[in-house]
C-alpha cells in the first residue's frame, strides 16, 4: 500500500521542522506523498517540492486558511493551488500583517488578566512566516506563565478563553473562493471542530469540494459520519496528522496515513478543473 499525509505544518507557520526536514522524516515514516499546509502562507512550498524531488517524496502544494464564519474560527485547506498566483500572494501578505497585529491584541488581553508576556518572547520562538496562538502559547510556557500548552489553550487562548482574538479577515466563503480562484481545491479541515450541524452544512454549500474525514481527533463514529457526508455531497475525502514538529510532541509523523487512492481522486479533480 502507498500512503499519504495531507496535513503537515512547517516552521513557516507554527510547526518546528524546515520543509526539507519534514520531507526527509516523512520519507523515513513510509509516506510516499505529503501536502504542506501552513497557516495562511505558501512560503515553505518551494523548499518542500525541491526536497521532495531529491528524496522521491511527492509534495503537493497546499495551504490552511483561517476564516471566520458566524463568529467561529473555521480552517479551510487548499490543495494543488497555483501558489505563485499574484492575487493569492497579495492576500496572504495582508493576512500575515493581520496575524502580527493579532499577536499584540492577544498580549494586551493577557496583560489585562495579569499575564505579562513581552512581544519579544513570542517573536523569539523560532519561526519564518506567519505567527499564531501556538507561538504565544509556547512563549508562555517558556516564560513560566503556564505549565503546559494544554493549560494555555484550556485557560487563556482557546476559542472561549479570555485572551482569544478572532478577528480574521476572510470569511469562509471568501477563503473558499480564494483557493478556487488560485486553481486549488477547497477542503473543510477537521470538521469535528464545528459543533453545530447547520453551520457545517452552510459551509459545505459555500463551495467546499472536500472534507477532512481522517484526522487524529476523529472517532470511528465521526469518520463514518463524515464519510456519509462526503458521499451525499459528492466531496473528496482527505486526511492527515496535523503534524507540527516539536511544537506538538504528541503528534508523530506517520501516525495518520491515508491511502494514495484518495490523492489520485484529488489529482483527477485538479486536472479536470
Ligand atoms: P491560530 O491560527 O493562531 O488561531 O492558531 C491555531 C493553531 O493553534 C492550531 O493550528 C494549533 O496549532 C494551535 N492550537 C489550537 N488549539 C490547540 C490546543 N488545544 N492545543 C495545542 N495547540 C492548539
Ligand atoms: Zn497550527
Ligand atoms: Fe487547523
Ligand atoms: Fe493544521
């Protein structure tokens, strides 16, 4: 059997591996194909593809866009997009700036509840591109303001936490359109995060073409549910580990593999788009 993992982060967003190290480790973990899907950036893709050619790992260009829908944070994956598309790049440059402002907004909220964290401590967490909550969380642990990442997300930075900032600039339909207009396939990431069914179906009907059925946190029942939804709405099925390198040591490369036949279906759709 040939295996793939279509959800991997590098240090161009909040992972810790360079694209080259990611490809190297993926090959050692028995993966023939991976997709790099950093948060709101495509900066790691060229390096990943080059490493993939050397190491004979197929690297699919991708992205994980953060969007807002009715007050919730919704992640939209994009596969096979033209990552040099000018409009895409302009939008991503804007989102990167917005993510930086958001860091300062989260730090202000933390200060308001007596957790003083300097911007420098966040920026000194190794990264090369977009910044997010995981950088803040790691800095808090490093500075001794919290004992663990799960404590940070549980008490401060989770979606209902006192220091959480939504404020993303793309709505889910806009994120879906941005991916489609760049020649990519929009896929709803980790649908388990969306608790209300009506919202799930609204997002699907805004032009989603695939659903991330296989994800570490999905139970067998959820996998069955999302498989049924994929059948009903004629969606591609995808999956991946959401590996972040050492930033999330509990998620290992190779821990979630999907059959390559699912990748072939994605590629067929890309060719006929
Ligand atoms: P952001 O894009 O800044 O909203 O951050 C989202 C990222 O935060 C996710 O992709 C994860 O890397 C991380 N994250 C969210 N919730 C948790 C959690 N409970 N534990 C660890 N990391 C989390
Ligand atoms: Zn992340
Ligand atoms: Fe995500
Ligand atoms: Fe992710």
